[in-house]
C-alpha cells in the first residue's frame, strides 16, 4: 500500500507543482538515483485515478521497457501526468514563440533556471486563447502571411473604432492643465460636454494628474460612479467601499483566487466550457479544478443536479474542499445568456454549501436576442430567500461591452457579504501592486455615449447572427445561437482518419483542425479543447469581431477549409 508520506507528497505535488525531488526519493527506495517503470506502475495503482492525466497513465501501463529512469525523465512524466489538458505542447509552443520573435529555435544549452528548476505550476499552466495556434499565427504573420485573428475578444485590433468621446476626455485628462482643461482656447477644439467631463475627472484625480499613483482601491470619485451604476442596474444599494478598481477583470480574478486558496486540497468549481483564465490561475496558484458541465443540447443550461453531483464527487470521493464557484454570464466561450432561474440555481447552491460565488459579468451589455436580458448575481442574491449569507464577488471590465478598450486594462470587482478581515487583506494585496492604471480607472467611470455605442451594438448583433447562420450551413458543423458576448462555439464532426492522425501526432483533434484552418486560410481560432468540453466533442471558438465584409469572407473560408479537410482525411 502507498505510505501516508507518499500520499501526502503526491497530493502536495498535484496541487503546487513542488516536491518532485522528495517524491522521486520516496520511490527510489534503494537510493540508486533511478526508479523503474514498474515502481511507478505500482505507485499509480494506489493513486486516485482522476489525479493523473489518462495519457500519462497509459504511457506507464503500456511501457515495455522496465529499465531505470533518472530524475529528469521522471519529472517530465510528472508534468504530463498532472496536466489537466493536453492541447498545448510546451516544446512546440516554445519553438514557434521564439520563431515569432525572430530568434533561432532554442537548443538544449543548460541554464541554472530551466525547465526542471522553474516553477512547475507555471510549466503546466495553459492559456489556450494565446496558445499553440496563436503563437504559430504570430510566426506566420512575421513572415508576411495575412492573419485574421478571431481567437480573442480584442475589438479594436480587428477594426472596431474607439468611441470618440472617451478618447477625447482621456486626452484632456492626460495633458498638462495649461495645455488642456485650463487652456482658454480649449472650447474651440473640444465639444463642451467633453470639456465639462474632463474637468470633473481631473478634479477627482487631483493636481498630480494621471501620471501619479492613486489610492490602491481606486480613485474615490470613480468608485462612486460605479456604485451608482450598480445601484441603478440592480435596484439595490452598492457601496463604493466594496468596489476595487483593477487592471481589467483578470487582475481582480487573480487577486481573489490568491486570497481564497489556502491548502493543497482547496478547489474551485468552473463551468465547462470555461474561459481558460480560471483554469490557468487555479493551476498556477496550486488549487484543484472541479468541472461542472453546461448542457449544449439545451442551450448551455445549468442544472442543480449537475452541480450537486460534481460537488459530491469532489468532496466525498476525492476529499477536496470547494472554496469557490465561477459563473460566467453571458457565457464565454458559449455565448449563452442565463435566465434568472439559472442564476438563482447557482446562488442557492453556493449559499447552501457555503461556497464563494465568483460572478464574471464582463459581457453584461452584449445581449443580442430580444427574449433575454442580463440579470446580475447580486440582484438575484439580494432578492432570493436562502441567499442572505451568500458570499459574492462580481467582475466587470472596459475591455468588452461596447467600449472594447482592452489595452486600457480597466476593470472592477464588487464585494458582497465578504468577511471584513478578508476585505482588509484584499486591500493589502492591492496595495502591494500600488494601484491600477489611471486610464483604466477613468474608463470604468464613464457614462454611456449612446450614438456611437448603438452603431457598434447593432453591427455586433448582425455579425452574431450571420456567423452562426453561416457555420450552421456547413455540413458537419452545428452551433448554438450566440445570445451574448462576442463568440461562437461550434461543434465539428471530423472523419475517423483525422481523429487517428491527431492521436498519432499527440494533439487533440481540434488542434489539428485549427492548425489546418490557419495554414489554409490564415484564420486564427482557438481549439475548443482549450476551454474544456465533453469527451469526444471537437470544435473551436471564434469571435465575430472582424468587420462585417471581412467576417462574411471568413464564413466562406470556414466552409472551403472544412470541405478540403474532410476530403483529405476521408
């Protein structure tokens, strides 16, 4: 039987990526500096099956040679064995990344800081949105290939024009006062409403201007503006003291998870499919992922039964401590908009089991179907009996919505019913980063600017419909309606030979497909496996952000490539 010490060491490694040397020494019972596949095989028989990547387990069980292996080979196997997904190959990605920089392919020259001595959690962390396919696309672009980047929600990069009002206000705030708001001729250059708003914001920022550090939680006036927005949206009071301005929603998510994760058995429930920033941060911080699956056949719905079954398996069978659950509404990558009943189901589940709810609401303004509306988790929590003690943190961002100012890195999180001591520690964590970018803070405090925003919204609405309709007309593809957000997440049927070819090349079928799409058309998408999906499903995520004429051409290219691909592997 596996000793208690070995089990503890294994649990520690699975969670933190640390303790590889100790685990190797525990298996190396004769202190020879090597272990055999037979010893690893015996070790695996006593380890929880779902702790080990199936491909790595298969490698051990099918190993013919029983000869000894050294530490480096053992460590490489451990990385493979504890990697959640196999979509991104570090070796392939490293070569493509260096090539995209114009550097030669890396050799095996030894450095003291290398693959064996670096953080192993970082080594096995994956972020598919900028993974293998995107890195190869960058390398191709450097050689002159035209690339259509539909891999990420980055509106301005694919042609969306910035909203003039916001840029004008920021420029006035950034200028020295004598060149901007205090210049007597300024009203002849900028519209009156821009000047008035810039004066208000400069007064809030203070005489030091936008180049100085701010309060670590964000400028008070801007947090007041956000609190008023939330209060008006939900019909319930929001307090500026509960709001943290952050460098995009991603930084807020990372801060919260940093404060939540306390030991090797802590876990976070994440939706599948999910936006992979969650799995990436969870892996890097040394926690476990507990997946709950959205029902594609029912419009990516969430059921109480699914939540309860996944929790029970994690807690009762695997001994995990579920600290938080992530909700993404509207969905990324799925594009669904949750009904109030769906949000209630999640809020009640989290309240019942004392789980902190992390509500990602960055696409709340991107709703394209008349039959759906966004309902915040906070509104539901306040109005639903049984959720009085629900611990909730909500996230929003200027990168999405109709503004699309991704590079400004503006975001916020609102704390609801969070312990006062924890609140203080989150402030301490924010203080260690001094403050978020001032331009991003300004972006979060803006009012809506209707004229230009309406034009952007109507165009996004048309593109969502045309992309999904176009994909559904391709034989072998099916895609749910994109009710919100910026993405389509089609399912693709592939010939058996393509599945076999992917297995031979040790990559997922949708990575094989996405790389082929890139080579043939220059369209860069993200393999669906990078977001998680049910076993046997194949697909990809694409945005509908390119200009309408370019998107229509891309739809034709999706069809042409799919037919060529299926013919190749028929």
